[in-house]
C-alpha cells in the first residue's frame, strides 16, 4: 500500500509538472552557408594564368588587367522547390598589394527556365590594407522586396565580378531563415 501511495504521489507531481510546461511553438532561427572564394572561376575560360583559385581565395595576381569571374552559389538547405529562404548574400574582398581598387559585381537570381532572371549590380572598394576585407551584400530589397525577407527563388544565385588586378575574393556566405520547433 505504501509503494502504491508513493507511486500515486510521483504520478501527481509528473502530471502537475507536465501541465505547467509551456506548449511547443515554431520559431525562426538563422543558419549560414559558407563558400570559399576559390570556388569562383574565370567567366570566360582562357589560358589566363594570373587568375588563381587558392586556399586563401580566388586571386587576380595580374599587376595590370582585371578579370571577369563568376561565383556560382550553390545553396544546400533548399527546403522547397521555390528555393531556399536566403535572406542575404555576402562577399568579402581583399587587396594583395595594399592598393585600394573598386570591385564591380552583379548578383543574378532566378533559373531562366521558370522565371526571368533578376540582376543587381553593386560596387565596393577594397581597403588599402591586406589585413582588412571589403564587403558587398545583397538582400531581397535589392530585387524589389523588403530587406530581411527571404529572396524569392533564392536557390539559384550567382555573382559575376570584374576583379581588379592584385585583388581577391576571400569568401562568400549566405544567411537563411528556417523554422525550428513544432
């Protein structure tokens, strides 16, 4: 009888505790997808030997000529066919010789099969320091949406840049929103 009373007491405590627990609800958090600059390639294949993908990024080691490069951005977390819920895409650039130069880039979103591609062009100047990066970033606001909202059809992204002499793409990354909980 004593064991049964003890069991009922534990059961009552467990029910009271579970009843007082908050209910589960969905919440949104953010993740990041990183891509090394070394994944960028020459936009027009050539035997140009001054553009080199290296462990520290894609480098234009020319002292006089810019190179057109393309950085296809593959988004791994694509939960729907409409695309991953990307909220921004960011690129980091650096100088190789401590000389400041402008970098012009165009982000393209869309797959050209089910929709017309959309373009957004931006320019950033590399800082005159080899230890500091300059940053370009795009949001849905650059395509007629609201900054902070997900890109529409954000699973198909690529960036084309005119990479000046003695400059490098260090890395790219995207932020994406996803729901957690139930």
